[in-house]
């Protein structure tokens, strides 16, 4: 009935159609509603009919001069509305009769029997010849009294069930929840502890690598700053010579010009004879890229086993292994204690063997090897002294 009521409702006033009239576009509306939508004809001698816009399709329609009264009536829709209103009135009367205590299916029959199966009041004819025939019946007051007693027993059963079953289940659920939350908290602490250890290990390795880079930066400054300072001095001297040359061009005295020119030439010759430093291309060994690759390939649990490498400057094209081996060999051979030991051995060997004129063949090779080391050491000392003096 609700769906039917929607179909019988006017789209303008949202109420049941009152005197439904059909527009030329086939849409139906109440006559009073169409009257409110009617627009006067525009000014002009040729157009004298009023018009309106259909609320459903928005079509602009001309209305007869007499207005919506001249539009055709939707008799089919009007008949449906009348039938629906009759059924509504009949339903209202039946409800009123049922409220008054009489049966709707059997007029003027009192509702004085309670059907236990359908749980409602019925009349005698419903039990004998109606649709409640064969159903269990009872007096309304008796059924009410037994239901009240059953409700009390039901409450007792609910109380007992809650105490014995529901409450125990709730306690078990609470215990399981507490255990799960405890395990979850333990796992959370383990995760935080594990990643804190990883973070501490990474911070230590980062600090060690940055410290090695800072140390290497100090070495670079010690290596290049004196050379750069010396070259800057040469640049200043060259600038002074250019300024003197410019001033010399303005000298008008021939004698002073010749004297100043000779001094300028001497300084320029001395400047040309000064040897400029020629640093060889160097690179950092081992390369930080390789170190970081080794760190990234290391398992998290093994980070503490990685030692920060000793960074140093090596000649470009020279491998780190060769540089390290050569440095270690030279450091070992340049130790004063080792040199003293070698010289003492040579003195002892000279006193016992060479003075007698008998030199065993194996010692000849050792003698040549030690002599070559000694010569290299002397050359290295000369180079260092020359570098310091320079």
C-alpha cells in the first residue's frame, strides 16, 4: 500500500492527487497545483494563451485560455484513487472493530479465546471453522498467569547460567587476553632492544668512520697547506714584479731605468729558478665506497665484528695492499733499534770473518742485501733533509 500511495502522489504538492489533469506531455498533476504554476501570456497581439513549464520534463507547454480547467481529466488515475481510499476506509473500520474486541474475519464475534500457537486473541468461529481450527487454546488470564510463572523460572535459569557458564567463559577470555597482551609486551620490548643494539652498533661504526675521515683530513692539511702557502708567496712575489714592471715603464731617467731593470731581471730570474712543488695524484685508501659496501653486506648481528679501517693517502694507481706492505717494510727497516742491530752484526761479521779474508758464499748475498737497504735508507734521509730545507 505504501508503494501504491507513492504512485498516487502529486510531484508538486507531494499529496494524493486532487482532480488529476493531464498535460500535453502526458504528465499528470493536481489541477490546483497547475493553476499555481500558470504564467501569464507574454506581451504581443499574436500570443494570447498562458503557458507553463512541466515540473517533470521541463517542456514549455501552452495552456488553453480557460486555464487548467480545460485540460483533460485522468479518469483512470482518479478511479484508482477512489478505490484506494475505499480500502483505506475499510481497513480503518476493521482496525477500529478489532480494537473494540470483535473479530475482523467474523463480524460481531467477540475475541475471548487465546490461541497458544499464534499467541493472539481469536473468536469461537476462528477455532471451529476458521484458520485457527485445531490450535491449542486457553483462557487469557490462565495463559498470562502461567507466563508470569515461567518468566520467573526463566530469570532463575538465566542467573544460574550466567554464574556457571557465561561468567566462567568471561574469566577465561580475560585470562587469555592478559596472557596475549603480556606476550605482546615481551615481543615489543624484544624488538625495541634488538633495534637499539643495531642502532648503537651503527652509530659506533659511523662515529669510527667519521673519526677516520677527520684524521685523514688533518693529514691532508698537513701535507698540502705548507705547499699551498709557499705557492701563494710566489704568487705575491710575481704580482710585485708586475707592479714594479709597470712602475718601471713610467721611469724617465735613463740611469734609474737601467738600474731598476737590472734588479727586476735578477728577481725574475731567481723566481724562475725556484722549483714549484709537483704533488703526485693521490687517493684515499681504502675507498670509502668499498668500506660502505662491506658494511652493507654484513649481517646485522655481525656489525660489532667490523673494525674501522685505517685510512691513508696512496699514490693514484697504487693498490692499497702494495702501499700498506711498502709502508710496513719501510717502517720496520727505518727503526733505529733495527739499524743499530744491523750495524752491530756487520761489525761483528767484519771482525771475525772479513778481516781473515774468508767470506762464506751465503753471506755475500746477505751483505749485498743489507748494503742495498742501507743505501736506500741514506737516500731517503737525504730526500727528507732536502725537503725540510726547501
